[in-house]
C-alpha cells in the first residue's frame, strides 16, 4: 500500500521555522542598514523578471485550426502501395489508378503536421514513411517524383527528439511516442545515409546510429522495468506497431537489435496473454480514454487487431486485406511477413499462446514501473537520454521528486513553448529553485498534475471462464489520476463494468474526464472474485482542471446486460451465466439515459429506455464488487439472495465484508486482510501460474502448454523449447 511520507510533518515544521527566521532576518537587516532593502528589492526584481519572461512565453499550437478534407482514403492507397500486384475486394481502384492528385490530397495534412510539428506528427510521419519506401521507393517515384521530393524534404527537416533545436508542441516523451521518434530517426536516417539533416547538420548515417543506441536503451528499460503504460488498451498497440516497423524495415543483419526487439515483443504479448479475456484486455490499466474503459466498438480497435494477430490467424480483422489505417496493423503485417528464406520475421512464442488459450481459473499478479521515490537510486534522474526517456515516459513532471529535474530539462531544451510544458512558466523562477522551495510546495499542496505520473503498478487479476476482475492495488489513495483505470470487471461478450470518481461532468470524451481517468483515486484492493474500494473525495485539489464532484459512478450498461436489479445500496447484473454484485456504503441511483453521456459510446448504447450510469453520492463512501456464475451460485435469484445475506459494514474508515466463508477487511491507507491475514499489495514482476519473476529482475522464464520461453532483453537472450 502506498502511504504518505512520514517526514512530511517534519518538513512542514522546518519550512515554517525557516520562513519565520528568514522574515525575522530580513526585518532585522533592514533595521540595521537600509541598504539591505535594496538587496531584497533586487531579489524581488530578479523573481519578477523571471515571472514576466514566463508569462510572455506563448505555447505553440498542438493542431491546425482548419480540418482537412480527404477526398481519398489514405488507408486504401497505403494498402495498394504495400501490396503491389494485388487487388482489394473493398477498394474500387488499383495501384495503376493512383495519381499525383490523389497522393497530394492524402499527404497534405500530414505534411502540415510535420512542418509545424503539431502533436502526434510522429504518428503521421510513420505512414508517410511507409508510402515513401513501399516497393523500395519505386512505386512512389513512378507515380509522382514531385510527391517523393516533398516527402524527402519533410523528412530532412524533421525534429526527432527534444534535444534537437526548434519550438513546437509535440509530445515526444510518453513511452510510446519516444519509441516512435527513435524508430523514425533510425529508419529515416538509413533512408538518407549521406544527406545532411537540416536541424542539426548531421548525416543520416549518424542519426541512424544515434537512434539505434536510443532504441536499445528504450528496449533495455522495458526489459527491466516493464511498461509504464501498463495494460493500456490504447497505447501498448503503438509499441507493437513501432517494434513491427523496425523488424519490417530495419537492418535485419543487425541481430543484436532485432533479437532485442523480438524479446520486447514477447514481453508485450505476455502482458496481453495474462490480461486476455473475452477477446479483449480491458481492465486496470495505466492509460485509457473513455472509449477504452467503455470498450466501445472493441472489434474495431487497435488492441483487437493485436489480439487477433498474436493469438489467432488475423483473418477476423481482415488478414492480408486489413486496411483500417490503424498503426497496429503493422503487427498483423509482421506476423504474416516472411524473409528471403520463407521464415517468419516474428512468431508469437507457443508458451505465450498457451496462456492466452487457457480458460482455467487463474490469479495473475504483476508489477511494472517504479515509484518516483526510487528513480534516483536507480540512476534514472537527470538530463541524459536514458533519464529523460524514463522520467518523462512515466508522465512525471511536477512531482516533488522530479520537479527540479523537469525544469532543468525544460530550460536546457527550450521546452517552455511546448503546450505540454507551458504551465511551468509560472514556476520557472530561478531564485525559488535556488532556495529549493518548489519541490516542498508541490508536496505540501499535493497539486493535481502530480497525479498524472504513472508510478509502480501492482495489478491483481482474477480470471475464470465466466468473468475477469482486475484491480490496481492500493494505488495512491486520494491522488488525482489523468488516465489510469483502477478497476474493471469484464463479462461475456466483453461487456465492461467499472467504478470511478469522475472529474468532469460536462466533458465526456477526454481523460481525465467523465469516463476516463479520475478526480480522486480510491483505496482499492482485490482478493480472488471480490474487489473493495473506499473513496475519500476531497472538496478540492490544487490546480485541478475542474471542481471535485461529490459522487462516484459505475458504468452498468442495462442495454448490454440480460438482467439488472438495483435495490437501495445493492446492484446486481447478469450477462448469460455470469453474475456481478455491487454493494455501496450509500444507496445507489440508477440514472435515466442521458444522450450526452452516451456520445463516447459511439453507438454501443442507443436505447433511451435503458440506463447505464449507477451513481453513489457522498464524499466518504465505499463500493464492493463480487463476481460469480451459474456454476458457482446456481440461478441469478439465488446469487442475489446470498449476497444480500452477507455481512457488510463501513464506518468511514474500514470496509468489512463476509462471503463464502471469507472475511474481508480494508482500512483506508491501512491494512487489507482476508480471514485476519494481511495481504501483500506489492508484487513480483510476474507472479502467475506460468511465470515467477522477481520485481525488477530481467530474466523472464515462461512455462505453459508444455512449452518454455526464456527472455532477457539486456543480455539478448531469447530461447524457446
């Protein structure tokens, strides 16, 4: 369990004593000599100039004002480029019909993104690169030398990392974006080995070698610490895509890098196999948007493509004919690809496929990432590539442990104009940094941006053939959360049910918002099929983008469920032969259909007579989940009766529950016990029926289905039996 630092009160006392002493010294010095008044005036001017400079610094835009009109489908044209000689049953033209006009239309907006370095221009550069190199570049050259020259010019002007000069509002630093930029620098550098790149004057061969080192560094970090964006339904597919890009287009004779790429792909597939249930990996996760938690249109999303490519033949998502344009289709291309000798470029290890295929009842405990208090002792706090990549990959910027380092990086590389760092202009005052007050202020105020950081994640998952329940254990109770998801239940047909504290009640798509992220984290703990959540919702959090709402809500989609019963502080739902019960400390309200709140569901919920939002009001509250099935409890009525007969109590601090001979007790920021035995909330890296790996250990051995896989990324080991 994450507890507050026991030294905080001492630090507050020392800060107050220092403040009083400083003020007394100032008054005394001015009384002794008025000249000291000029010194203090100078200090005030110093801070005022810093603040004025910051306030006059404007951030660059993150996107163009005008929306581009596509007359042609980029996905269609890219498929034809990458499959010369083939026709597609759903594309009514062939590669011979593609004209310069069509190419100019589909690349116009992407080129603007690269030119202005808008947010996510790296993703657009990936697809432009694929167009550029398809057929060894001959296809594009044949259709339009002009477009080829435009792409060449755009690539040679690109900025590939925050250490290069130039102002912009691109996101370089999240785990998936850093890999994307490193892969692009490597591949584009190899494309123009003898050309000088405009921003730094370096040859392409030099950029490729530098990027190769950064890629190896990124891979080694994942090999030891896992993924900060743990189980992310939205962003892990980007990692799949860029690693696939490297295997498809990189130097295949570079066995050191290619073997490490395959090893990290194995670790990604292992995470997917552990989380896989009912065709999805939805559950507790590090970064999610509304559509991810709601599992909207899950048969069309990035993770669906990865899952079908990894654990099936990919035909369900189109196979060789897949052309949605999503980046994760690169992984599908990879598993279908063969080298010159007809061998697969990458195969998902048999041991991992066996885990995904299992329908046994399993407890999966995993840990990934680091707590911020540990990054300095791990040698990951500083301004080197490795240190920036790890700290910023955690999305940690304003936390007291890293705030000064963030400002060092912002100042070193002129990031104050970047939209994502523009708020630092209010605090980038050198005198305040000099006296060391900013980290203490961040700690004492517990500012909202601190919750953006994705720290060590200990995830407990319980899977049966009938359901899955997963919880992010004891994760910084009371803190804010930008995109984390603390718990979720998954029922047949991938129907999700989850509870959280919404941040905004008028903004429904974004994270943090109504369905994604949270305003205040619960103290959450799970044991087998029971998950307990205690919310102590503050009245306010400093620098929160919205007021703290005084309720939690549960996504309980009546339209997608076979039965829903809500009675007072009880709520029950059935999907086929799977049951879920919720018990609240306060009574539930099942709100009527709200069209605005349903917009992010993208047509998944349409029946205006059906409810989907279950609300529990109050700043001090608790929620309990118990899952079951017909095999375990008989019919649904018997399940309801049993749950109602269970002992449940909450006294504002401790939640107690008794079910099936087990007594659960969770005390807010205290002990979590089952039958009186305290439960561990910090796990090994892998503690599952198939893998036993200590936290931060780099040697991972998987045993499943009679197969064995051993991976050690740093040592370049990838062995299968």
